[in-house]
């Protein structure tokens, strides 16, 4: 049987949750049935360069500001030259261009996955008018959480019955025990209570809230460290706040790391302060590693983390509430272990990468 040609279309393959997911899909999709390629509308990015070195086809179209009509022509040519059967567009702009590039023909089929939302939410008149039309030319519209689906209906004017929910999945890995090498990397001591977060340094991730949390808990815990994994535009602002509040001994901006799971396993509690989320890949990774989580009650977070079962939900921007839950786990390590174990079991049961991949492969076969 002839292999089906699948093209993932995404903004870029810089480091991020949706980007990491696309990389995993490219590497794990059944290569006996599918040829997988990736098209970046903007730049290829670090993750894309890594894929290129492994022999995966990754192209960049260099999108120009505004509506880039040339991009539609480039995508259409790519569909033809590579004999694409399925286009899997990730996020709205890739979906917009991928749909228009079909030129109203039957092939390739377009699958659209919405991974996250803007904050604050607002309606766009253009989207409200054109999305019902674009959706007619889509084989599947996917939201990564029920919260994301609701927002797509309320703000983007997609029909509710056209949207299916497929939760992001996590590759299940063996739990590793903490080791001194990782502690040295993070510059923490044996007695330190280690808090960790991993997300791009972007205002929507609201890392400033975590700096406020550290101002509170360091009043009563001297042996405490917050490790922030990730790069992005907020680095300078966060660095300045850390120094302004005298927290340089307690907060470490670790930058990008490719051993996130090992760092999680050498930490005590996972924190997530986002203003909005779809299905947080790093939250799944933390739960997979057996970490209890304390996360904001926004977007898809409460669909993943069950309050008081696998961790705690707190209101957005409520640093006092997050600090209170951290102190609770600091003084009750047995509870922290219990929550972490329940989180690991929940990921295994509901959020495995294998389950997600099977659903997408079924779509690729159905619509090719």
C-alpha cells in the first residue's frame, strides 16, 4: 500500500508545548504507513534544526507581516510537489493559510488542531464571519481541551458539533530518582525544597506571579529554591524583578534545557502560573514524573489536574493561595508524595501519547 503523505503546518519549531508535540508526532507516527513532513510558516527554530539533523523534511516559508498572499501560493505548490494527502495545521494562522491553499479542491484534507488561546479573549469580526466558511473545507477541527472548544465556539464562531476534543498526550517514561548531578546543575543544596516550572518566558505564562509567591514563602522557608526552565521575551523583566526583590539566592532562571524530566524528578513541587492554557504539555510531564502540581485554575488545567487529588488549583494571580499550598506540601511530604503518585496514574490512564497518536493516525487514514 502506498504511504500517505502528511504535512504538519505550524508557525515555527522554536521551543514550546505545541512545537514539542509536533516534533513528537513527526518522530512517532507510523513510518510504515505515513511519510511525515513539516512546514514552518516563519522560521524553522531550534527543534526544527534538530529534526533536520535526523533526516525529517522541514521547510520554512518566511511569512511576511500582514496577510501574505504569496504564502498561499507556496503552500499550494508544496501540496502538489510533495503529493500531500493530509495537512495537519496547528494553531489558527497555519489553519487559515492551509485552508486557502487548497483552492477549494477535495485534496489534501485539512485537520486543524487549536492548542491554546490568547489572553484576554476577544472576538475578531473577520474570524467570526469567515470561520464558518473555512470550517466547511476542514475534515476535522480539534480542540485540546473542553475549555478550548468552548472558546472556539464563543469567540471564533465555529459550530460546536464540528469540534472534537483530543487531549495532548505524554510519552510515559520511567520515574528517575533525584541525583546530585542535577542538583549541581540547578545550584541547589541537599536540604533545599525545590519548586520548578517550565514554560516559555512570555507574559501569558505570568511568571511574575511566581516571583511574588517566592517573596511570600521565603519569609518562613529559608531553604527553598524556584527553578524556572525556559527562554523568551520576559527574561530581562524577570531578572530585574528577582534582583529588585532580593531573591537571587532563591530563584534561578535556568534557560532552555533538554533534560526537563530529570530536573522534574529532582524537584519537589511543580508550579504553573499561566493566565490561560489549552492542554499544558509541561503539566503532563510533571505529573508523569510524579510531581504534585499547584497550578492556576484556567483553561484546560482543571481538566488535567484534579484539585486535592493530584495537586491544587488556585485562582489566577492569587500568589497568597499558591504560597499557602506550597507551605502545606513543605510541611507534609507524605501528602506531596501521595498527590504525585495519583498524578502519575492519571496521566497513564487518560493522557498517554500513544492514545493521542492513535486518534490522529485514525484521522489520517480516514481522510486520505
